[in-house]
């Protein structure tokens, strides 16, 4: 399991989440599929990626499971971004918003700046990271800040 799965399982009451993971349908034991795990009312459903692991023994099955919580905010290492790309504090704040899945308009609202300012900062982020699209920017930001063990 990934680190998030371990954290969520240890926090679940009475092992309910672990039981639900163990009872994922057999169709998930194939080539790897994404499924939704519902949680109590008011909580965002989890996403589970499960894929079969070969062990060479008939009848015994293992699977790797990664859980993702779409509501959970990513912890971005601001200092790493500033050091790696020479971002200003304002650019770093925008990079954090973009890496956490916010649109430029949402980022502008969250940061209390205009969409025009966001577009100006985005151009600088693209230039400093050597990318041309927002999707590539997000990937580069996450690769830079996620270099720690998963």
C-alpha cells in the first residue's frame, strides 16, 4: 500500500476501510483499475487503484493498492520550488495553487489577485521551469517536490 493508504487505514475506526479494501471486487485484481470507495456522509469518496501481483502460486492472490483522497491538499515544499526554479514568494504561492488542482481563476480568488496577474505569473512559471503547458507545469512541480520516498 502507498503511504496515504497506510495513514487512512490506521485512522479508520474499527478497520472498516481495510475490510473494504480487502473486499474490492475480483475484477480489480486484473491489469489494474480505478474504483471509488464511499465514505460516511459529508466526506469525499476515496479513489483506489488496485492491480494484481503475480506470486507464482495458484489460489493465492496478492494485489497492490494505492489510495488517493481527492479532498486532501498536497503538501508542497515551497523551499524546494524556490531553490530549484528561483521562484519569487508570489510565484511559489501560485505554483502551490496550480499543483493542488486549482484553475487560474480559482487561484486568483484564493490568492486575492486578478486573473491578469495570475496569467503573468503563469508565464513566468513556464519560463522558469522550461515548460509550455499547465499540465506539464503541474507534472514538473510535483516531480520536484515529490522526490521524497512514496
